C-alpha cells in the first residue's frame, strides 16, 4: 500500500540486490558479528532510560560501533553539523541508515509504526523518542507534522528519510514534501546527508539494501556475511531556515544535495 508518507519503491531483492551466498567459513564470522551487534543494542536498551543524560558523543560512537560490529566500516565526511533544532534528511537504503544518521548527530527518528515491533531495535526506538507514523492514516499527517515541528522548536534534532521507502542504492526516489513543512513551521535548518555503500572504496554494493518483500533477518544476514563493506556518509551543506519559501522548494533543494551525479547504471531514478 502506498501513501503520502510511505510510497512503495520499485526495488526488490530479486531484481536489485546482489547475491551474497555465504561460504561455510563465513558463518562463524557472521554469528560473531551479529552477537556483537545484539549486545550493543541491548546495552543501548539498558541505557535508554537515561535519555538526554547520555552524552551525544557517546551515542555517536555507539552508533558507529553497531555498524562496525555488523562488519561495516564507516566513513563520515563533510560538515559542520548545526546545533539546536535541526531536520536531518537522507536517502534511504538500509536499516543501517538509522545508526549512521545518529552517528552524524543523535536525533529523534521519524519511522513507520511497524518498527515499534522489531525485536530489540523496536524497544530501543520507542525509548529513544522515535516519532512513529501510521502510514495507513492519511488524516494523521497534519498531527504528525505538528509533532515534528514541536520537537524541532524545542531544540531537538529530528531525522527522516523523505523518500518514504528504501531503495537499492543504485536508484533513488523523489523526496516527499510533508516532513519539510515541519522545518518551515519551526524555522529550523535542514541538513541533507548522502549515504552510499561500497566494497573497499570500489563499486557500489546493494548487499545492505532492505527493499521490497525482503525480510529484516535476510538483510541483516547479507550484511553479516559480506566482506569489505564500507558505509560512506557525506554531510552536505545545511539549508538555512528561510532559504526556501515553501516545502516543495525545500524538498527539491535537499534532494539536490543528496543526489549523486548520474553515472551509467548508477544513474538516479527520478520517479
């Protein structure tokens, strides 16, 4: 089902995600990686009642450790990251995108209600102040925008994936405009972040993608059994409050910062 918040991308595991059949020798390494990642998630769950009392730098490091525990090296470039109320937006490929954005700046996530029911991560998201979206209720949009704007006015950072759905990384969808209205209403800047997954600075990898009818477990296992995965996180220039007069203009400006130059099979799909 599609909606103004969460449209469906055309990417599917069979059509877009590269095969990563694990050799038998890769299984013990994958199990160790997943064990480490789960232990880190449980530690975060235990500390989550402390809320804002946990230093932001500790949260950023913890998020990087989660990706590293899963076997993914993280490279964060660009900056600076503004303080105060801030809307972070990024292209959306994988479940890994969430800790990667938090590694840039800890923020309240905007997520679909289904995330609340994910094992371990769902409880952590709820305790971390995630703003959940009911994608089946279009009439809930104004209330959600108001809640996001309220959090931004209060000086919080809110992170969102305006494509509304995950894409494989070789294509991107258009940014939906609704969440940008919250930034306009609150009078805060927007910080675009570009996320890409590669193999040791080489070709783009779709192994981390979490698309279509893919299961979370299948996507997590692909990551854990892969070798040499690198997450490249590029913090693009912030769009100051007042630079755009309406949400359509603001959404397009943010997407221009996130869209990589077209290049052969990796050209961006502007659907």
